[in-house]
C-alpha cells in the first residue's frame, strides 16, 4: 500500500472530523452526520490498507 493512499485516507478522516465539528458548532445535524459518515468511510479504507499491508509482508 502506498504512502500516498494512506495519507489521502487520513486526510479524508480529518476532513470528516472538521465537517462534524462545523455541524456541531452551527447546530446543523445533517452536516454533523455527513462528517461522521466521512470518518467511517475513511476508517474502512484505512482498515483495508492495513489488511493489504499484512498480506504484502508475507
């Protein structure tokens, strides 16, 4: 797994956290939910990266 992909997925997670925080600050439940969803997607991608790395180490 390339470092670029890992960085991209980490950036997606950070963007999700920012979006969630903006939703909380503005009392926008939809924006907050979108941020949480973005974080979940990024977490799944990062987990996939970890699995790929584990198989490549063998």
